[in-house]
C-alpha cells in the first residue's frame, strides 16, 4: 500500500475518533461538542476524498 494511502486512512480513523469522543465534551460546553463534531466530520470527508483520488490514481498507474 502506498504511503499516501496510509496517511489518508490514518486521517479517516482520526476523524472518526474525534467524532466519537466529541459527546464527552457536551457536558462541559456545547460549543466544544459542536466544534469537535464538525472538525471530525470535515477530517473524515477530506480523508475519504483524498483516499479515493489516490486509489484511483494508483489504479491507473498499475494498469500501465
């Protein structure tokens, strides 16, 4: 597996982790909850987009 694909998968996992722990901040302040939730979602979405682009590029490179 390519190094960039590993970084993308790590970003996706990190985004899911941030999204999963965000409810623990809800008791302290709702602003923390929403900030972590939005940040986690943005990280996951950008990681998935990057992963799909890189995997498509690697698929084209292997066909040559």
